[in-house]
C-alpha cells in the first residue's frame, strides 16, 4: 500500500490517518505544534484543567464509527461519554430563563411553554419538525458524501421548507435564520435561542441561510455529550488509536511546502529533519504517494506556491473571521448542588452584538456568553474548588492586541457569568484568557446562500493532494471534522468514485 503524509495533527487529520493506517497505508503526521488535537486543547495550572476548544460534543456517532472501523475497542472503552441534561439553560435579555432538556421534543415543548408561555413550546416544536426536513434533505450531501461536482445545486436550493401563512393564504419561505425567528417563532427569546446556534459558529443570523436550522436540530436529535475528564480526552483517545495502528507522529516539525512531480503531489518539504526525511538541494523532504492537508485554505495555497489559487474553492478564504474568546476561571468553593453544565447568557442588545462581529469598537459590546461548569473531579484540585470556562464569539481583532481591550472584554464575560454563578467575583482565585488555536471559528457547511457557506472540497486540482479538517468539506465542528477524515480516507482507498458509506 502507499505512503501518506499528513500535514497537521488536528481531529480531522487524525481521523483520516487512523482509517488509512487500518487500510494498510504507511501514514506519517507532521505537526508544527508540540501536541495533537488542533483546537481541542487543554490549559492546566495549579491543579485546575480547562478545555480551551470545544466544550461539548454533538453527533457522537461520527467518532463511534471511527473506533468501530479502526479496531476492536469501541469509543466508550477509550473515553467516557456522558449526556448533559438539561442540554442548556438559557438566560434571556428580559430576565426570563428556560432549561432545555436533552434530546426530548416533548420535554423541550413542555419546558418552553412553562418558562416562556404563549405557546412558545409549540412553535419551537413545529420549527424542529421543519428543521428535521432540512436535515433529511442535506445530511448526505453536506455531511456523509464528498462535495458534489455540481455543488451549485446545493448553493441555489434552500432545503428549509416553506410554511403556510393563514392570513396571506399562501406559503412563505424563510431565506435566513432571522426570518425564521421573525415569521415563525415570533418571540424574541425563541429567536435568541435559535440564533445562539449560529453565533456559536461565528455566523450572523441576518445573512445565514435558513438551512442553518439543522444546527439546533442536531443537538435536539442526537443529544449533547460531555467527555469525562474534558474534551481533550477525545483527542487523546483518537491519538492513541492512531498510535495503535502504527501511525507515525512528528511534532515540532514545520511543513514548508507540498512537493509536486509530473503534475501530482509526491510529498512534503520540512523545515526540520526527521528520521525518515532525506536531504536534497531543495531542503529536507518526506516522500509520499498521497498528501493530506489539515490546514486552512490560505495556508494550503502557500504550501503549494499558490497553485491552488483558482482551485474552484466554493468558499474562498477571504481573511479574518469572528473568533472565540475564552476566559478560564479558577474558583474557590465547591460547585453548588443543581448547577447546570452549560448556561447561555444572551446579549442585552442583539443588533449591537451582530454588528460588532464584523467591526470592532474601542468599547466592547456585551456578547452572548456561554458558561461551562462541568461536574468533573478531573478538572479541579479537590472538591473545594471549581473550574469554569466562559466563552463568546467576537470580532476578529476584539481585545487581541491591546491588553486593556482584552481585559475589558474579559470583564464583560465575567459580568455576564455573575448571573449564573453565585458570589462569582469573591470566588475567583485567578483567571486566564485564551484563544482556541488561532481563535477563528469555522462553521459547518450549509446549503443555499449562493455557496458562501460551503467549504472547499476534500479533493484538489493537484492529484494526490487532499484536504481534511474543519476548513474543508463538510466544515467546522467536531462531528464535521471527523467526517472529513472519513471522506478523505474513502477517496484515497476507493478512488474518485467514492460516494460515502451507506
């Protein structure tokens, strides 16, 4: 079988590496950082530990499938998955709140009716039915199959169904998430609940296609899960599965280019040597029959000397995107009984928050803040302390360069969290701020929207070079990264005729 060179040790790249190793390929991964996992990172200090990337998992079947296909040990033997219930507690701008049960439509309807009144639960339940229709129409082409060669069909067709309008005596089709909120949910709090799923991926619901209704549907249908010991444990389990399948990892090694010969990729250039690299006039190289790049499109174009500039990318990498800003809190005192794992504190001014995603201002805007309080002894020094993660999606440069702006933004997040954690400020031992990886957020691929919400295909115009991870099809998020690895492995093993597993 062939030699595979993988650029980067992110989750999608490792998923591809494990599958290809099982298929008999010799796989070597080159990662410029000193560890694996990409944005699935951990910060540790004084006995406290924090996830600085994804805090929860949806669609765990993607990772269960990886472990089934790559060995006898199932995922649950390598990492402990726990359903989070309630899935989320929402604190709305008007002071009302609602706790949304995990993976129960009847439970969600009842909870929202009780918390918000006015038939709110029924309207949300009806929305979930329509969201399921959008999911059924897009699941295979946008998650389980390589990107169609005729992808413009996906870009042009809105899969979210039209809704009958009794007063107008006709149907009306929402084009954006914001229109779903205004026309169908008709409650600012339900709209905030809906839009929080888009905001978590750095998307402005005013321009995000209605097909993004699949994002809350995924949580509802497949549940919200936590990995005991922190989400980093999932990355560890995948890394160890790769090692067990004889994947080679080279950390602290910078890939400086993709080698090309006779019109195809034949290896990678390295800034530093490894035991398998050989010296040539062009520097250190690692030869390969196929190359997988787990990097964002702009970086890949640099590695290929811009030979992919006109590769037909459906979502050009146009520069900085909203980023996830994180505050890590080490608290004295135990987590109180009945505390919820995840609480979302919605922004007091929706319009100001959405406007701020693309244009930072000197005075920070209070964003929607996610508060994660896992009840996990592995993340705290003892039962008399608690580790908490606060996060928000903000403008690309918000608080990034100026310490005073970064501190002001951190204060906004802590102020929001005071509504969630009793006596918060008095409990803080110390706090740190973090950006997950580059901090930039990559959203899952979405239909409609003229193709602006699709990602580059897993294949490239350079034969032998493939893309994997959250910056390629089917987009960002742990389930989608895992599927990108499965798609790349299928394309290499079965060839361009591969159409996904059924």
